[in-house]
């Protein structure tokens, strides 16, 4: 796993790395990880998680060519989307945070894709409000593959039945989403991430690909500190936030972000 820092020390004259340079380095690392796994770099897409920055900063990234943007808070997604629309910018907004059923309608109105579909009850709510709104965002089924109380998601054994239920439903079924465990020690974090991502890939291979958009189960997994392991395990969409936006710190690894 490439653990080289994206930016120089914050005490160096070049600490404030331009966003274009950060983006280019992230894309380079994604491509390198794909090639090491024997995959084409074009198989893996960058989802930039903009939760920590202003609409103006997110717009700067959008203008560089990154059109898939993620938010884990509904209010922030709504506000940034409105700011983008006011400036004539049409981004693909992904909702990547925990979704409460009482906020499902608002998310359906603004999201291009929802990465946190974690229960049958939430699915039924999304189907109902999407049908009423006549707006149908794509969905990723969130799967819990790490034994942590703070993580939600479907049990792996419950996924096939929900896939069959969604096959004939109105919401485009895109794939699976998962998150690696939160582990402080670097090597243990790498091992834990690898195990979770490989389990997600194995689960995806057991599912009926014909139920998913394009006949393939896409995997949304990997964040700033573990995305290379995710790419090597088959990720199609990696959710990157701090490598793009956070100022460098003396610590070896950034704090794990919720979904980014």
C-alpha cells in the first residue's frame, strides 16, 4: 500500500499544495493501484467527498473535471447543490452518510446516488417517496463487514433477498458499499481494510449481476487512508476527502472520515 504523503510537511514552504496538484496525485495513485491489480485505471472512479469544504472550494474541484461529489449531511448537500445550480454547475451529488427514513424524501429530491441503503424498511421508504416524486436515484446497498458497533449496514446474509426485491423495483441498483474498520495502528488498519474489501468483492461475485445496472455489481469502498487496498480488491468508486482538501498534519495518517 502506498503510504507516501500527498503533501509536504506543513512546516515547509510548499505546505499549501494547489487543489489541482492534489487531485492529479490522487488520480495517479488510483491509476497505479489499478494497474498493480491488473485492472484498467478507467475502471475506478473518484468520488470527492466535499463535507469539509465550502461550496466555493467544491466548485474549484468541479471546474478541474471532478463531477461526482459526495456529502454525508443532507443540509450541506442541499446548500451546495443550490449554490452550484445558481452558478450553472450541474454536478452528480452522492449522499454517502447514514440516511434516516424521515429524510428520505429530501435526499431523493437532490441525490444522483445514495450509498447508504442499509435496511429493507429504508428501501421501501425510498421506493415510495421516489415514486411520488418521480425521481429515481441509484442505490448502493450498504453492507456491514466490520465487527464495529458504530457501523451500520445489512448483514451479508440479508443482501441476496434485498437484491431480488430491488431487481423489479424502480430504483436503479448500482452495487454494494462498505467501510473498513477503524484501527489506529497502521499495519493492523491495512490488514483490516484488506479483509473487509476482499469480503465485499467475494460477496459481489455471489450476487445476480443481471439485477444491477449494466449487468455488474459496482463496489463503493475505500477512503483517503485505505483506497489503494480497496482498488486492489475490486473497488469501482473510491470516496476521497482529506487527501484532496485537508491541510497536511504531522500525523502519519488522517483521521478516518465517515464515508470519505
